[in-house]
C-alpha cells in the first residue's frame, strides 16, 4: 500500500487513537505525522506478522507514549500550571468535542487504565488482541480492565448525582 492510500485509509483512525492518549489536538496531529513519516521511511521493515492497521496502531501508541514522556509535553503542562490555564482550553475542548460524561471520565483516567478501556469498548478488541497489541499478559489486561472500571464507577455516579 502506498503512503497516500495508507494516510487516506488510516489517518483519521490513528488521529483518534493519538488524541485519546495525548488529549491535545496538535500533539495528536504531530504523533500521526511522525507515524506516517516513519512508515514511509521504514515501511520495508513491516514484515506482515500482523495487519498493517495493527502495526500502525502500535506505532501510534508508542509515539504517543514518547510524546507524553517528552520534555516538550512536560514543559507545556508546567507552563499551563504557572499561567493558571491547566484544565483550561484542552480539557474544555475534550469535553465539548467528545460530548459525554462517560468519555470525559474515561479521558480523566491514567493512560494505563484509559488505553485498555478504550481498546476494549471503543475499538471492540478482545482481551487477547489487546494483550498482543500492548505486549502484555492476558491476565494483566484483565486486571487493568477491572481496575479501570472500578476507578470509573465513582466518577460516573458522582456526575449522575450532580445532574439530577
């Protein structure tokens, strides 16, 4: 598959995954650009052990983690805290853009909890597929799912009680 067809086929999907991790539009765009650039440069290394979609998703997740660990991201968060805008524009955008208490509550979870929930419920992957994608044991994925659900319950109950 050539790069243009690849971008057309998987671009939006990879952007949504990157956005789920970074919670930032420009960072998600940057992550996806990096993924396609790296695929363009090193696409010959793709051996077909998995589908191209799975390969690109894994690259997107890894690049998103790289972004979250980067100095650029930490500096951005630190400046937001200093300026008093932390939970400002990006969090408001996330809540307005995705529209829904459940999605907002899921996005508020730590990355490890958020990723298994989103892959399981939003991407409808099986526990085994998630384990393979994230290179984890199936039991670890099950534990993370259970823990994430437990963390999500009080947030959703609290929001329902506030709305009533």
